């Protein structure tokens, strides 16, 4: 995202491919946002970000105004999804009237769907165009609310992106929501902790990945579909971090996002963990057709208990876990399955 008069935080990669060198202190690289201003990130680039720099979510520019749609958005969303990252989108707003806000909202929804942004993802309204300076806070707030109402009706969650200097001047962003941009010369403390996230730089460089990137430190799990507790940090909890290294291995079910029951192959480890947590009589890590395990899950989900993993059952699982809803389990990495595996590792019944 482009903001005028940015104060850039220089982040320079100086050491091994699995480290990021920061200016003295650092915010966490929880979320990256991308547009035509950035190089196209490949799936391997995003896996690198996920595994070695702690990136959990990607927010992709899908549209702007009433006519622009980013041609690279579909590939960017697909690459992020395949890399196992939570995927969201944003629309660069240029509306100054209620009618224009509604028109842009319909355009934003149209492009988000065309680009494959899953229902249940966050579709952000990016408020930084100069036209907002021509209206009062009340008018801008009303227009933004009208935009968000249409986006929500389409099944997306909403949020507002804005510069910290605009808060209370050109618009209202309630505490507990919002994605706030502010770029200090050095990052010495956590800022804007009452919001969903703080975009602290537009010039982050990561070793092994070309380009400069907008990076955000998250304070809630709103952008990770409400399932990744590791996206939540307390005030000043990570300001002294100078390196981001590979994640340590934990015991439990592998969070690999793989559990394909509708193609006759299932992750034995994940299936066995489900059988155990639901106290099933048979605990063999296998799924038959029909399946007693699937019937138990369907009972908890409140859907027809036929023992088969059909689209309706999968959609109910996705809604329950807060992941994008499409009624399908990917043949590769599935956000829904990964969310389920994380709950199993926490000793919690997923449904």
C-alpha cells in the first residue's frame, strides 16, 4: 500500500537465509500485503516466509475504485493458499459519496470472488485516497459503513486500513478492529496495540526473497481466521527480537494441512487423533465408508449423519473453524485441516 510522507524503516538482510536482521529492535512479521507494487511471490517464496520468518497471513490487493482490478491477484491468492497461509484481500477505496461507496463495494466483491478469495476471508477497505480529506468524519464513516455492509452481505469479514495520522481526523476506526499504518524510524516498542494489527514498514527485506514488502505485526487472530493463537502477542512482547529463526518442532499431530478423506486417502495420524479425542470405540486411524467417525463429527456440526464427507459437511467444518468456505478439502495443504490439527494439538475437540 502506498502512503504519502512515509517514514521508512530500513530492514536489511545481512545474515544466513534463515535469519532476518533488524534495526536494534523489531516488530514481528506476522502478515505481508502484496499488490502490483511488489514482485509476484511464488509458492516457495511464501513457504520460506511461513517457515523461516513467521509470516502467517497474506493480504492481496484485488481492486481499486470502480474499474481497476489487479491482474495478479488470482495467482497471488492461489500461491498463498497453496503455501498454507491465511489469505485475505483489500480494496483501495476512492469513494466520496454513499452511492459511490456502494458501487465500489459491489466491484470489490465481484473481483474478490473472481480471484478465488474464499468466503469468510477478510476483505479490507483501504482508506488513504485524498478524496476522503474532502469530507467530514461523519460522512466518511457513513460511506465506509455502507461499503462494509455490502461486503459482509457477500460473506466476507471486513476491516479498515488507515494511516495512524488519519484516526479521528478523517475517519473513525473503533478499538478492537482496524489495521493501522505507521512507520517509525526505529521500532522500539509495540504500537497501536488496541487494533487488529500495525503495519510498521513498507520496506522489509527478507533473505532469499527478492523485493521490499509491507509487513504487519498482528495483535489479534482476526486475519488468521480466529484459529492461530500464535498471531496474538502482548504489548512489547517481541520488541527485542533480533532474529527470526526456524520454528522448533513440537510433539503432537503434524500441522501439515493434509487429511483427504473424500479421495480414499486420509492422514492416519490426524484420523487417530480425532478418534481418540472423541473417545471412539475403534481407534485404528482409518476411515471407512460410511464412517462412524464422520457421523460423530456430523452430530457435533448439526448436519445429516450419513457418515460421508460431502460438501455440506465440509462447509460446516470450515464455518466452525473460521476458515474460507468452499466445501472442498484441498489435495495439498488445507487451511481447514491445519486449523483442525492445531485444535487437536491443544487438546480441544475441533467441533
